[in-house]
């Protein structure tokens, strides 16, 4: 199947055709959804820039706890808006300090808000955004502990059908992945027997930050902090776990895991490797491994699904195909020969080249059409799947889904946020 053929059908099915003269919810054709960015770091700025480039959304507001992050983003997005023929950001719509999220959410000049703050804050900010009547694009994970996931489900139920709530699992929107999963679901590899998956990436790095307090350093270097990020299995590896849940059509029922910190020497407390055996319904086992340290800048992510009549391979980079009785390969000459590039901001090439564009457009279309999304329950399932492996590694024994669901696990932040004014 050629890329052009697939996109013609899949985008039409996803509702990405030109909208009518006016939707039921009052958005005129081609009118811009007014976009606000909450969390102006590398990842947040990268995703917001993708929305500006791939949709008619107009970035009108910025918020960050740190004024210097806010000003850097302000300069960047004024230039980006100008290049897209859109107005610069009104200085009145720039919010900093510990109340920035509330101030952004309460603005009448904003329709939708992208939540790209450290994961510990995701659920607080999700509730703040949707309770103010704003649509929310929330980065993964949907919570860093079990208590937060319960609250997320309560929020999702309360605001179901009132606003659109997406989770940043853009891999599900990548045309090659969507097509191979569709074929697996239709029986192209027969009965799924087992899965092997891995996520190997360089460690996160930060520049020196002299003169900062311990609390500020934790917030600015949140990828190194287990409480703020949820550890590498939840913060980064969740993309692979989410794809495996999507393929199987269920979350795992138990996990046995180990993790350690063997290579990285930064002052944080996250792990740098995981080994997990997830068991899904029907005794389908998924063997997962992860490393997150330099190792020469090595980057490789893939899922291999073994079935009774074939094998499906779905890497971020390289041939994405099915071998066996129903052999098939994704064909895209423009990308398959190029190696995927690891980026700290999550901007990947190759098999994910179109993921962001499709994800961005479907979310904006959910707002303009009034067919609101609610991806929070799916996001919670994938977050809890990762917590299942993390908890097993912490306890040194097998942990079941039912045991985790009854847990009162909560990660205390240990920072007085009101100090940042």
C-alpha cells in the first residue's frame, strides 16, 4: 500500500476533510481555534509549533511557572505566528508564576489548552483547564501514581461531552502504525502468541544551572526526578506500552519487572534501565526492555508481534511490515530509507513522520465539529500498565492489575509551589 493511497482513505475517515460553512457549535469554516500553551519547555514548544504549522489553530497565549521560559517561548512563537500570517501574542496573555495555569484557563481569549507541564502536575492542570470550559490536549502520562489516575477518571467522567480531551499518544495517529494494527486486528498474523518490544534512548541532559535552589532545580530538571516524571517506564516507555495495549485490545493483567540505575551519574533518582514481562489476557506475554543512557547516542524503538500465521514488526525506523501467510509492507520511499532521529522534544522522522500532523488535525477537528474526544480513560489504562511494571520493580515481585487498582500509591511532590511568583 502506498502512502498516498492510505492517506486519502484514512484522513477522510478521520474527518479531516474541509469543514462545511459552519459547524453546529458555531465555528466558521477555517476559523481558528484559539490555542494556549501551558508549559513552555522543549517538548511543549515543539508540540505547540506543530499545531500552528499543521492546523488553523492560532497560538494566542502562553503560561509557564518560570518567567525566562515564558519569554523565550514568547519570542519563538511571535516569529512563528508571523511566518504563518497570524498575529503576535498579546502581552496580556502571557502568564508566569505558580498561578499561571489558573490565569490561562480563566482567560476568555482561549478555546483550547495544551498541557505540557511536568507529569506530576498533569491531573491538577487537566481539571483546571476543563473545569474552566476549555478543551484540553494533555501530554502523557495521565498521572504519575494510582491516586492521580483515579482523579483523572473522575474528571473525564464529569466533563464527558462538554469539552474535548486528548492524550499525547501520537504514535496511534501515524499512518504506518494505524495500518499495521488494523491488519493485525483483522487476523493478518493469526492468533497473537507473544510480543517483544524495546525502547532504547539516550539519557536526558540539561545545562548547568548555577545559583538555583534545590526546588527550582527539581522543577527545571524534572526528567531526572522520579516524583515529577514517574520514572522512564511511565514518562517515555509508555508509548510502546500504549501501542501494545492497542494491538492486544486490553491492558496487562500482571507484571514482573526489574529496574536499576547503573550508568547515569546525574543528581536525579530515576532508573536507567527496565526489564518487564507483562502478561495480557489469554496468557499473551510481552517481553519489554528499556535503556536510557548515552551509549553512543543509540536510539531504537520497536514492537514485534508473533502470531500463529505471521510476524508483524513495527519499528519507529526501518521496514514496518508483516511476514508470513499475509505478507505486507508499508511503502513510503520518502521516509523508509532515512534513519529515525532521536529528539528530546519528541519530534521524530521516518515511520512517525506524519503522526503529529494527523494527531493535531483530528484534535482540532473534534473541537470545530463538536464531536468531542475523551481519551483520558485510554490514557489512564496505559499509565496504569506502566505503573504495574514500576511497582513490580519497586517491590521485587509479581504485581497483578487488581492489586495495583486497590493500591493507595501516591507520589508526594515535596515542593511548595507558591514560592515561585
